[in-house]
C-alpha cells in the first residue's frame, strides 16, 4: 500500500515537476512554490521528491538562475528537504547539497533572504550526523564572512551560522582558524545583553556551543576568549551571569561547560571566582534529582572534567549541594549517558583524596552499580565504571575491605580478556596493577586459580609488547606487583611466558619508567634464597642474558633510582647460596661495586652496601675466599672509608655489620 501511494503521489505531481525545467520563470516559480508546499511537514513527500531525482535541478536553480525569487524558492525547498529523515539528508549530501550551499554562502549578498535561507538549509544538513564537515573548507575569507554574519546578520542568520560552526569546529585546526577569523568577538556580541535578562535562548545556545567547541583543550583560543570584550563586559563575565539560577537550564549548563573548558585549558586558575563560585556550584546544582535526566548526565560529566586534576576543586565539589547523593541517584537512571556521567564524576572526585574515596564507597550500593556498570552493554558505561574502579582502587583501605567483598577483579579480568579498546585497556590494566598489590586480598584468589593466573600473566605479558608506552608500563608494573613475595610457581609462570629476550628488550626501552619496573620485576623474581637458586639453576642461560642487561644499566647514563634497582637485583642474586658465584666471577662488576660504595648519591651507596653485605656474609661455603677476593679488589677499604664519611652516618650500622663479617681483614 505504501509503494502504491508513493507512486500515485509521483504521478499527480508530475505536471508541476515538469515545469521546473521550463524556460518560463513564472512557471518555474509556481512549480517551486507548489513543490515547497507539498513537502512541508511530510517526510513521505520529501522522500518521494528526492527519489524522483529533482535535487540536482533544485541545486542548479539555486546556484545558476538569475531570478532572485527562483534562487530563494529553490533554496527554501532544499532546506525543507533537509528536515527529513537521516536517509533523506544522507541522499542530499551524496548529491552535493552541502557543497552547493557553501558555494552560495560565498557569493550571496549579506542581509538577504537568500543568504538566510542558505544558512538555514546548511544548518539542517549539519544537524544530522555525520555532518558533512569536509564541505566547509578552512578558508579564511569564507570564515571571516561567516563570522561577519554572526556579528551583523539577522537574528536567524546569526543563530544558524554559529550552530553550523559549532558542529564544524572539531579540532585544533578549526579552532585556530575560527579564532583568527574573529569568532570570539562574534560570540561576545551574540552573548551581550542586559545582565538581568540575558540573550534570547535561540541566540545564546548556539553561541555557547561554539565557544565551548573552540576552547576545548586549546590554551591559545581560551586565552583570547578570556580577554575578548563586548562593550564593558568580557566573555567570562558574561558566562558568570549565565550560570545563575534564573537562567534557562540549557544555557546555564553550556555556560558552565565554557568556563570549565577555559579552566582546563589554563586560562582560568582553579581558585578563580568564576570557577569556584560560578561553574562548579552550577554543575552541582544541575546534578540534583529535580533536573531533567539529560541535563543531569551532561552536568555530571562536565563536573568530572572540571575537577579531574585539581584536588581543591575535588574537595569543594564533594561537599557541594549533596553531590554524592545526587550522583548515586544518577547512577540509577536508565540512560547510558547518565550512568557514564555519574561514574566519571565519582572517578574524578576520588582521584586524590582518601576521605573522599571513603565517602564515595559508603554511598549506598555504589560498588554493586560499579560491578553492574562493568557488565553494561554500552562500551562507554563500561569504560566509565572501570575509571571509577581505578580511582577507588588507589585506596589501601578499600582494597583491603570493599573490593574483596564484591570480587571486582572478576568482571575486570573478563573485560580485559575481550579485546577491549585502547582506553579501556589502559585504565583497566592500571586498575589491575592496584589489585595485585601485596596488601590487596584480590591478589590471592587471582593467583590461586591456575586458569586465572595463566590468563592474567599472558595478558600482561602481551601488554609489554605493545607499541604504546603506557600499556608496556602497565603490563610490566602489574607483573612486578604479581611477583612480589609470590610462590615459586607464579614466578616461573612469569619467566616462562614473558621470556628473557623480551625482558632484555624492556631493559632497553625508550621509557625510563618501563626500565625501572622491569628491574623491579627482576628484583621480585630473584628474591627468597630458595627461589633464587632454583631459578638460577633452571634458567641459567636466560638469567645470564638478563644479568648482562642489568650490568649494562649500571654502566649506562640512567637516573640514580634506576641504577639503585639494578644494584638491588645484584644484592638479591648475592643472597643465593650458589648464585653468589655469578657476581664473584665478574671482576668488572666487583670494581663497580667499589665505585658505588663511594658514590655521592646516598641511595646508591646503600644499594651497593646491600650487595657487599650479602657477598661477604660469613658462615657460608666459600666465604673466606670471597672475602679475600673482595678485600683484594678494594671492597674492604671502600667500606672503611664509607664508615668514616660524615655524610653517611645513617648507614653506620649497616657498614658496621658488613665489616664485622670479614674474618681477618677487619
């Protein structure tokens, strides 16, 4: 029946459609008016017209006809078609409508109905995602013309142009181009009004959206916006007036977002009154339960971004307008956007302060929601829930109690095993690092189950092979935590899966943090005397390769904390009954030991003292021979000099203990 109806519509409209191709201007105008009236308010009619292939003729009339009335009616009709279904708009874009409208904007006289109609049509096209961004080139002459319209055009034209530009502005290139074209001044003019009334809603919202898009993560544009004035008032002053309670919710929300983005870009400090008494309380108020759900969702996400890095803002937000209760209620909202915003906000608030984390955890039922969030069908909700979990996992107290009660490691491991995206993999592996700390009760059940242990080790080892430094760091860091005071089977699993060749590569990584954690992993693997000798015996060739890499670290130009870890590994090896021979057989290493005992860095002196103490320990097989060799190479003399140094008094007891081990040399 639908197909038959469309067919009848096409047949009945054939006569006036044919007139579109007439050489008589009067007939063309009459046909355009009839066509325009037929498609207004009817998606079915819009689809019918597009299917008949009339769009190219409409674009031709819009661009090429000399009769201004024909051009206007053709443009208005295009604008009406662009209000149809997403499929309608996609077809219009495919046929070059967006590009044609942009060409018209380059030449249409200012303050004309044609220009306004073209802007309305292009706005309608841009409002349907994906917007045809490429149709609007980053051409300075065009952008300056558009910003001029934003300042001087009719109210409708001004609103349309800033809406188009707010959608088009998707990155640094567009931000800088718009700023150079004078968009900040145009925005200030649009926002300017009597403080008591505020600008009209239809004008304010597009202008605020454009300002937010331009300032997001752009320090230069934010600084220019900060200093842009219209009359007596600057843009931040106008924004401060728009976040008040008497302004429409949508306006207050976007004004608070603009202040937030200007702060995060560095234009407004965290203690600026426009942030502390403007954006923050406005966003907290918009999170309360009497607000519409979409407003609450965006407010929570914006507040998360505002407070993400500054502890003072986190503390202030945590006590603002019963925010914790409001966020807990938002988590219960059905929409994915609301859950995502609430989880992100909890994550930001708990990023640095233990008391805030405790308050978050005590929010009724939150951990259940976090676990459910990690199982949500929406990827953005899963990511936000893991971010919240990561923030809370920084709490020693919560790791020991709440996390154990809810078994959060299970859904986390499930997520990480399902080929997650880069963001989720990064945050999730960071969380896993915390769950594998020695005081975390989650560590034991994870390592006790062979299938879980195998999966976790394989996943973490695969991270160390990723090109992204953050993932390599998280992978090796988690393995280091896993190996700390672990059973021998866990250590062997790590050694077998990671492989000494990969460990060698990690010790030459371009990121010093990766090298540091790799040395930490080695230190944890080569700890406990029985484990050291067992590993040295079973993996002797491989350990020799890693041992040589450790020596290269001692010889290289690395920071003191990296060399400290390398010395501690040698100290652990020196604690093994048989492993001592590996160090004693390398004269270069022993001479380096003498050098480090005299090093100006206290931490390196102490680490070298740890190595020497384990090598000279009496009562073990071969102790006398080792002591004689070490004395011959200058270790005994270095220890005596260290004992006499005034700046090494804090090491006096350890030096005294090491010297006491020498039999006839002390």
